[in-house]
C-alpha cells in the first residue's frame, strides 16, 4: 500500500524553482518540447535568469507557465505547490486567511490563489460528470420472527445490501454475507 504524500515529500520534490519547473515541463511535454521556431523536437534546458526553457538548437525560449494558472505570477512556485498540497490534503479546502498567515503574503494574493485553484478543481473531466446516488440497508433477523429484540444497524447479524443508481440509469444492488 502506498503511503500518503507528506509535507516532507513536498519539500523534497519541489524545494527549488528548478524542481517545480521540471515537474511542470514533464507534465506538459512528456516527451520533449517541440521548438516553435526551428520546428524540431530537441532537448531544452532551463535558463537560470528566467522561468523558461531554451532550445538546444536555436535558443528559442519556451515558457512553461504560459497557459496555466501560474502565468504571470510573482509568487514563488513552491508557494503555489504548497497551496495545492493544502487543498489536496483537506476535504473542505483551505481558507485564504490561513494561506496568508502561513506564507506571509497579502490577503488579496492568497484569495486569488485559492480562487484560481478552486476554479480549476471544478473543471471535472467529461467522464466524471455522471451523477450517482448510493444507499445501504440491512435485511433479515427482525424481532417479529424471533420474538426477542435484536441489535439494529451495523454490527447486527443482518445482511447488508448496498445500492447504486446512475441518474437516468438502472439500479445495481449487491448483497454479501460477512466472511463469504
């Protein structure tokens, strides 16, 4: 079983700007970057003075942050990765005030970061937009048949039945005895 990604892992993987940019490059261009000027697939190296990768052949710059929520940001990339990490580790999200206190940035900046991340999290792929409803019940061993009061709900010697229905679709119900 894979362990949970921790704050220590975040510091190890994304501690420097180069690590953050390399991560973004690897996600945007899994193979190599195609140069827009010489139209070749060539190795690009990170420029030390900019957040850009330079073509090894012609020197044309490719900016990894263009077209992302990080485009034009002055906030450190690690801070962005930290806020995304915070959103991933909580069920209900993170308050902008908390981000302001933890990173030492202004409230409007923290609010903008949180809102941009929330907006991207709401953009769900097409296949995940199906709405389903789930419910469970327990069947068997009622008091009416045995004449004495039995334990109710979970932990009782009843058979659990779990049902899932896709809105506009068919019902799927599954029953399984404990230990079978």
